[in-house]
């Protein structure tokens, strides 16, 4: 039992770590001007989606094709592919392109705060105290992160901040939209097919074959890392971890994504993080821990009530 839990924790850390390293690697590619964010998004989704679909078909081809047997679910999958999957990938890489990997990844963690606001309006109910605490932490952290603590100036480009906020919104849609499909068909088929659909559409729209980067081993090695390790393996590791640990624990370990992206950006890309940014990042990422703690506390109380 302990060994299984340890395996789950290792996998749940490995996935976000790879995502974080992938974001920093993408920033290096954009900074050098070797590839555009549009091209990398298209290639990342196309190849990773294809590999995930093939992996799923190899595991259980009938189950991974089942979603296409129901036209309503298939239509919803296509809708999610563009509004959820492709949007989250596109906004994230745009935020890196206009800003930096560290800030983009941290702003993405505003998603829980957006979900709280959405649920409050959709259910017409006042947020819980723990939700209000999360909102205050998220807003304060965002202000500190993007202003260096000087409220009259932006410490990052306005475009980077805007795309970072859009990343948080798209991450919210990515979290909320696929739940019915995930419960019915599982993670690998939905993630794989949605990536492949979005990748095919983006590839055709941006004509990736017409914008191939000049061949350099280092460039293609970085692209390969983003596609294979930073996408396919990162998703597989994180999804596999859910077989051993709870989603709450996995979400808390997701903090390794902004942690790795920030440290690598500081060390290798010269991104500067002062005390206000560090405090802001801690507050934003801390909302995940606050929400996870509330979830675990509620679960414990529920179990006691049934005892």
C-alpha cells in the first residue's frame, strides 16, 4: 500500500515537473526565434495527440473508439477539443511568448479562483469562507506578481499579462468542460482525441509544413522534448498517478509545475524574481493547498458522519 502511494506521488510530481521544464524550453525556442508559438502549439498537439491515441488503442481499442459511437458525445468531444484543449494550449504558449514561462505558469494557477467565482454565480450562492480566502490570496498574489509591488506599473508586458489571464480562463474551461466525458470514457481517450483534433485543425490553419524551422540538432531536440516528454509523458504520468493517490493530493503536487518553470527561468533564461513576485507566486499557488485542505477536511467530516 505504501509502495503504491509512493509510486503515485512520484508520478504526480514527474508530470508537473515535465510541464514546467517544457514551458521553459518553449520560452528558449521563442526567444531564439527558431519557432513561433503558433507552430509549436500545432506540432505539440498533433504529435502528442496521435501518440496518446495510439497508446490508448493499443491498450483497449474498443474502449478508445467508443466515444465515436455516440454522436452527442462525439460532438461534445469536438467542441471541447477547440474550446478546452486547444484554447488552453494556445493561450499558455502565447503567454510564454509575450511574457515568460514562470509568470505564465503561475497565472495559470488562478484557475481555482475563477472556478469559485463561476460556481458562486451559477449556483447563486455566497462563497464559503475558505473560498473567499482563496480569492483574496489569488488577487493579492496576482497584483504582487505583475507589479513588483509597485501598484502603478506593470512588471511584465501587458500582452503577457493578458495572455496569462486568458490561460487561467482556458484552464478553467479545460477543467470543467470534459467532466461528463471523463467519467464515461476515461482520461486517455478524451485527452488523446481532443489533442489530435485540435492539432490537426491548428496544423492545417497554420500550415506547419510551410514553416519548418531550419534543421539544427539542438532546436529539434528541444521541440522533441516539448512534444514527447513535456506533453505526452507528462500527461500519462499525471493521469497514471490518479490510480494510486487522490485527485486532491495530485492537485497539490501540481505546484511542482510553476516551481520548476520559475527556477529554470531564473537560472537559464535570466528572468528576475524579487520578493514581491515570490510572495505573489506563493499566494497564488497557495490557493490550491487551501482548496485541497478544505476538500480533505470535508471528506474526513463526511466519513465521521457515516461512522
